[in-house]
């Protein structure tokens, strides 16, 4: 029997195992250094009763069907013939340092290698975990979870977040009971509907007192979450890419990082941990010593009507009220007079800007503001020059249902990424641009992890080429907010709603994971254009 201990700030995590996959048998408050793992291991073992198996299958870091585990397995894989594969992994090696643990396992009969990685971030009190699976032969992956952790048995409820357009971060609670709660996001993006996180407070926990556990899956594509209570009382939480996110045969698959944390100071303690981790460990600031700039976004003031005189007047007003960055939104490119045309044609519209964007940017700079600009790189309109040249670049069938009059580009295609990089980089290289508002206004026709990896690749390439340009993640408001996209961005557009009452609720709930340095807080007109609600300002 082997044991591995990970200490992270105020929490301890113990793993144990023999030749089989390890099991997390303790996760909670920091334990004394002299605590013996054998004692805790023995105390957590279950007996078995009549009418069941002559033993208790382990709730391991990847529960196995082959071990007759009666709950949801940690992976479901098939041969390319469609036949189910039921691995039996055997321990091979462990590498441990003060801030990391790597466990390696093999199933030689099926040519499979499984690795679980645990990375300790003591400064933020967050543990980052992930898993990978390699195969000698191509396989089909239906489900693959990040390393599985137990949930506390004395918790009565679990908290997660749903929502929709203009109503993001809607907090909801569900009771624990025997069976499984499934959140399955098939939209292909993080989504307004399924923020990839779970909070499990122990009984009696509130904002500032009591113990609580949390998970956040740092992935910008569709994801799935399973919170399950077994008939014997054990509980598990699984996170991974959405079911069927790997439609093609593969020899290697990896989960996104799963960020977990424990707090003895209530829900606020978890908020501090996650906010600190995102702000200090994930986001790469162009200049972290500077305060976050006050944005003015012109979208609701002009929509697609880019009149030079109107914009000049708006620039003056924006500067007068203290704006430090002026963001030019949709409508500056192609023949973009409405939302049915020109997505993909990322050339400046000579009708609206006969002298290009340089005079407008100069005026913005003269008023003491930096300049930001809107792109929606992953999308294409059927009525666009790009579509007429390259209909084969569309993700999914051409006759699919449109969303906001648009289709999705296949971001797994390197030619698509090269085209987008060239167009965006030209605008950034030829103009004094400090920020991109990066939008994503429809769901995907099907979930595919390759799409998200392609977007990450393009973002990374642009960041490398233009390190002083910040990027704001927007997706019809808050449809793509997670610890994956924030590896490449410095700000998130929390919602298209600027209804003050609704924003106050959203920003409070988002603060469970997001610091104010990342979430923009927007002030709109007296009458909100999305809700019709009227608020006095002043």
C-alpha cells in the first residue's frame, strides 16, 4: 500500500492505493504533519452487506467498470469497431515534489496508459488536477473525467450556476440524494446555461462560517459534470469535456485542468481562493502595475450606424465622463450594415471610413483614451465574401439552422486560423489598438474539443505577436467565461444586460470565482434596452 500527501495552504489531500488506481480518501482541513495516513485510510473503509458484492469497489481517481464499480465510471472508451473497452489499470510510477504529484498507470492488455497530475498552488490555496489517456491503437472516447474527488457526506446541498442571455450566473441549489445530478453542456462553448463549476457546502456553512468545497473546470468548450451519491453513501464529483466531445478516433486525450479548493471560512473563503488564483496565476496582464481602465463601448449608442460626426461627439462625451478606453464595436468592416452580412470580411469598410480607422483612433487618443476594437473571428455570414470563397470552411452542414444569421468557422482547420490571424494581425499592426473585444454569438452545430483547441491556438498566436494588446472575452455577453479562456484574455464581458438590478445579482454570484479586476461592470442608459427597467442615475 502506498500513500501520497499534498498540502496546499489550509487544506490537505491524501491519496492511497496499491497496484490499482489511487483513491482520494481524505480532502479537507489541513492536517498535522504527524497525522498517519494508515489510520485515516482504515477509518474510511466500508464493510459490505448481503445481496451485494463480496467487497467494495474503490471510488478511485478514475472509477473503473472492470472493477464492477456501480456508479458512473471515470471513462467510457471504445475500439474503432464500436466494441467497449474496459481497462484494468496497474500502477507503474509516482513522481512527487513539494508542489506536484504525477501518477502513471498502464493496461498492457489494451495498450493504454493513464496519467493523473496534481499541482499545488499554495499562494492561492487551489489544487489543479488533470488526466491524460494514451492508447497504442486509435480509440473512440465517449467520456473521460479529470481525476475524481469525493464530496463530503455531511453536505445537504450542492450549488451550481445556470442562466441565459442577459441573465447569467443564476445560482441554483439541489439536494443530495441517491443517484446522479448531471449537467451536460452541448453548446460547444462555456455557455450562459452551464457555468463549469460546483460548490458543495457542508451542513451549517454560510458565507463566512463553515466548510465548503468547490470545483471549476477550466475549459471553454462544452463540458459535463456528474455529482453522484452511491447507495452506500459515498459521493463523487466528475468533470470533463462534454459527452462525445471527441467524435474522431484518437490515440491521445487530455482533460482540461480542474481547479479544486477547500475553505473553512465559508463560501467567501472559496471566493478569495479562486479570485486570487485567476488574478495572480492565470491571467497574464500586459502591465499588471496599472489600474484597470474604464471602458466606453459604443455599441448601444450607434449599433451599425457608424457616422463620423456621431462618433466624434460620443468620443468627447466619453472622455468627459472619465472613460480611459474607447471600444469601437460591431459594424466597422466589410459591408456590415446589419447582423446578416460580412462576418469574416475583416477589412475596414471604405464607405464608413474612407480614410481608414487612423483618424478615428487619433481623435480617441487626443482625448486621452486608448482604443479597442470588436472582432467575432470564429463566425461567418452566408452573405460574405469569405463564405463565397470558402464555404468548405464552415463547421457542420451548410443547411444547418443559423444563429443570429451566422454560421461557425471550423477552427480546427489551420487554413482558417491562418486567414484569421492575417486579417486580425493586419488591423493590430497598422493601428494603435490596445484591446480586442472578442465575441462569439452563437452555439456550435455540434460539440467538438478540436474547435476549442483551435481557438486557443489562434489566441495564443495573436498574444505572442501582439503582447501589448489586451483581449476581452465576450459571447453574447457571458457565454464564454472560464479559467481556460482567461489564459489568453484579461477581461470578460459578464453580460449584455446593463440593468443595474440584474447586474448587481450577476456580479455577486460571479464573484464566487471571478475577481473584479477581470469582470467589467457596465453602466447603461436610464431605460435598459434589454429589460425595459428604468433606474435613476445620480
